[in-house]
C-alpha cells in the first residue's frame, strides 16, 4: 500500500509540474506576442509616415526624367515590401521565416530612406522631404528600435524556457518552437 501511495504522490507532483511548466511556456509565448504587437504599432507608424510623404498625384511623364520618379518609387516600393512583410509577421510573430523577411524588408526600407536623403541633399531645387519628416522618422526609428529590443528579449526568454531540459519535453510534445529575434538595423 505504501508503494501505491508513493506512486500517486509522484504522479500528482509530475502532473502539477507539467501544468505549471506548460503555463509558463504559454505565458512566455504570450509575452513575446505582446511585445511584437507593440513593435508592430511602431513599425506601422513608419509605414504611415512614408505613405503620407508620397505625392498624391500621379507622376507626370515630364517628371520621369528629373529623378523624382525614382526617388518616390524606391521609397514606395520599399514601404510596400515592408508593409507586406509586417502583415505576414503579424500573423505569427514567432515564425522565424516571417521575422527574417521582416528584417530584410526593414533593411531595404532603411537603405531606400538613406538613398533618398543622400540623393535629395544634392538637389539644388531644395529638399523634397521637409526637415520635420526627417526628424519624425528619426524619432519613429528610435521608438521602433526600443520596441524591437523588448521583442528580442521576450523571444530570448521564450527560447531559453523551451530549451531547458524538463520543459523541453513539454515543448516538443505541445509544439512550442523557438522564435527568431528581429535583427536590429544599425
């Protein structure tokens, strides 16, 4: 009878441990998803800024030779790619492929902005982007960087939890997969 009691006590302890470990994994995954939602809001503000700067009218055929078409189309294309990657990552924030694509799209958008600012600085007619837009963008990039750091820390905590030995068994049993941190742009 005492061996039966020991068995039931051990089974109860294992069950309570499993429930607690599972709840911890779910909580950490939820924290990573919440951190992504905050980062998503900041990144969406960057998309809105670019879209607010784009010319409302169609580019006239005569302006196709003055460089403004390339200026705006590169920004518009990079923003469209970034918005599409953000929409995909939004569906599954811990999916490595979606986050990798978002990081690549973020790099393309950053290069398009840098190119636009660099090329715009040599325009004798004046800047196509007001100074307030550059200041606003810098502010948005800083906020998005802070949100990305929070997301990356949440992903690191989640990945560490599912890699620990006892929880590793539950993680593999219930399909918890490691996430990918968003590469931070320099």
